[in-house]
């Protein structure tokens, strides 16, 4: 999948899932944004047609200066490691999610270079681009992301095999 285009087969899988559930499945695993127009999100696109134990997803970065997206594979271990990352963030620690694995990495620094939280998206194995996005999330963002994770896991994980 390139440039956000989905094949007809992918669309039909997603349409079948929506019809079977009677609504829209949870899509946003991560949604960090501020009032300045900066945001980083991780969106679940659906079950991977190439891998029955995985989900197709994307990391989307939007700022007034730069915007982009990169494909991401999600599977149970990555979702579990996101739960661990949320625990670390709640304890006041910076986190590296998916660091040193194939594909992109996300780093969340509670006090970044500009004395505010920053999200760093690194695509070292693909485009070799790193983007640093300063943003101040709302006070309840960790609880909100625990809820997002719970919804994604409850909905998508039972569909995965392996």
C-alpha cells in the first residue's frame, strides 16, 4: 500500500468487517495533537491481507511545516509494548516504542528540546527521515490512550491468528 491507496481487496475486507460489526471499528490507537496544528497519530487500517497475525496501520505526522505518513505493521506484541510505554509515561519516564525493530519508531520525550513534550518519529529503515514534533497534549491524554488501546485490542485482536 503506497500513498494511502488501498486495493479493491483491502477495501472489501474492511467493508466486510464494518458490516459484520454494525459500525465503525476503532481506528486511532494514538492521537496526540495541540492547538498549534501539530499532531502525531497511529491509525489502524484493518487486518493485513498478507499476514493473518497482523494489522495494517500508519503513522501520520501533521504540522504547519511538514506532513507525512509511513506504513506500520501492528501485532499483539507491539500493542502490549504500547501498554508498557503508557505505564512508563505515567511514571514520568520518556519512552521509545518499537525502537530498533524493522519499520518506524516512535519516541515520546516528556521534556523535549523546547522544554515541552515532543514526539519523535523515526523511519530509519525506510526513508531514513526523522521528524521531531513538539506538542502539549491534554492533561488526561494517558488515560485517553489507555482507552484507545483497550478498544483496539478488544476489537482487532480476536480477528488475528498466530
